[in-house]
């Protein structure tokens, strides 16, 4: 069996890429080292918010095959690596999945083949980490095979921008490598943006997310002192956003979450530190955003104190535990940090989330409630951590005491971050 494309890593990045390639008539194989993921996909069940079971059925009808067998790489002209790039326990980049995927490709690399890395990483990874592994069997990048980096720009739950209509940045090891990557992605994306090289393409993704990380930290810190000064920051942001130039609104919250903002700027900070000095903007932003869960817990203490109630033993209902509204993705959700802090201070927690059936914080399994109205009426404090659409529409009027950390409810009786 021959394939037009093999995608390594069938998660939030790889699976939407499979779908777009299948829609273009390409025969695609997906390689993943998780038997559970592959078995689920073969059974017609998607584990990714942006790819429905119906999408998966169409993909399989177009010839998509999910497998754990790397032999599929022996019969394709292009491989795209879309594996996770998390942080290690000590906060350093963990490229184990990337290097494993590279060795898997290297063992089956052929002349003329295109290899693209999409996993977010620090500048220099493609040339300094991926390239040497791929060249171990004897073929050379730029002459015997093509090598490129193209950062993923997946925004889970975004109904307006997907892979097809989001400009695709590509940077090759050589201009010919960029051309080869452009030939592939030109079939999948409406607009291509050619970077000068792999390092510039790698930096572009980190710049995008560091920009968001730093600006979110700015408004998070402002939310703290605006509360002390009696200033409605949300109103101030709305006023500032009326300016038609020179300003983009960012909004405070209980922290940052997802697969990008809490992780990616650390990759850039790591690279800068190899030069012998810190990236102070990023590290300060990380410090500010990381302390928001503790600040949320402290505000909860204040609210309960006003009512003559201690936090210890108080029943607190958490609404929305995913990192983003209206999706099931819990990766790096700040809700866990808030819950951890409240549990440490002795609160009794329950949660409600239409997208999450069970939720665990460390060793503690938090009870899930299904009757939202009854649960809000009985809780000492209801804490809105994620503004799912159902919460905004409902209004949450049954809550005895309500703390909105997302600015979704604008009523006088609601405490807002």
C-alpha cells in the first residue's frame, strides 16, 4: 500500500491535518504509538474536539488508515511530525517524542522524501536536533531529502479559522526544501507564507504565543491592583478597545491554559538562556500568570468572609474546568490550580462542566454535579472558571454568591475578577 502522506502523531494537530489531506483526495496514513488512540480511531470514534465522528468516517472512506506500524513510512513521499513537545519536570523542553519520531523516519528515509516538523519547539531544533538524526543512515538534507519546519496554528473550537483558511508558515533547510513543503501545503491551505528558513519559522510560532502570554500577564496583573483601587478593568478594556488603531484587547482570567501559552514561551526562554542571560519578559509573565490561581482563591476567601463564612468547610461549586470555552480540552487548564489551592485551604469542592464527565485534581477526585440550579442554590460560593456558552445564556441567577473570573456576566450582584 502506498500513501501520499504519513502524519506522525494523531492528536489535536495531526488529526485535523489528516482530515484536510483526505478532503483533498490524498491517501493518508496516521502513525501513533498509542494503541488506545489507534484502536479508538479505527472504531470510528474521534478523541479531538475539532474532528467529529462524522469527519472521521469520511476520512476513513477516503482511505485514511490509523496504525502503530511504522512500516507505512516505507511507501510515502512525505512525512509530517505532529507529536507533543511538553516541558520536563524541571521546566526544560522535552523533545523525546520528536527524537523518537525522527529515528522512526530515519530508519525508512528514502531519496526525494519530504520531512516536515510541525511540533512547536525552540529555534534551531529542526537543524540541530532533527536533521542529524535523519542523516544518520547516510542521506543528506537539502540534497538527498527535503527538510522543513511549518508551525501548527490549530485553535481548538474556532468556528471561523481552521487549517484551510489560516495562512501556513513554511521554512525549509534550503530554498528547494521550502519549495517541496510549499507543494505539499499548497494543496491543503489557501495561503502560504515563506519564511527565510527553519529558524525563522520556528521563531514565528513562539513569537505568536509569547505575545499572547505577555499581554495576558499584563491584564492579569492589572486585575489585581484595579480591584484594590475600585476600578472596573473590564469597562476600561472596553473603552480602550474602541480605539481603531494601536490597541488589541486582552482579558484577565484565572491563569493560562492549553497546549501553547503555558508551554511554548518556556521553549524560547530556554533557548535565550543558552546565550547566558534570562528572557525576563517571559519569565515575569510566567510568574504573574502562575500566581493567578492563588489570587482567585484569596478573592474567594474575601467574599466568604464578608458573608461571615470561612473557606475551610465551605462548599464551592466550580463551573467550567476546561482551558477554553465550549470544548472538552483540559490540557494545562488553570482550573486545576484554582482547585488545588482551594482544597489546600480546606474547601469542599464540586464541579459542573457540560464537556467533562469526571475530573481529578492530584489524588482527589472532585464530585461532578448534574443539576446546575440546585447545586448553585446549595453552594456557599459558585466560581465561574470557564465561560461556556450555556453559562452565559443561563445567567446563573440561582447562585447564592457568584464570582465570575471570565467577565462573562455583568450584573451588580456578581463579583467579577
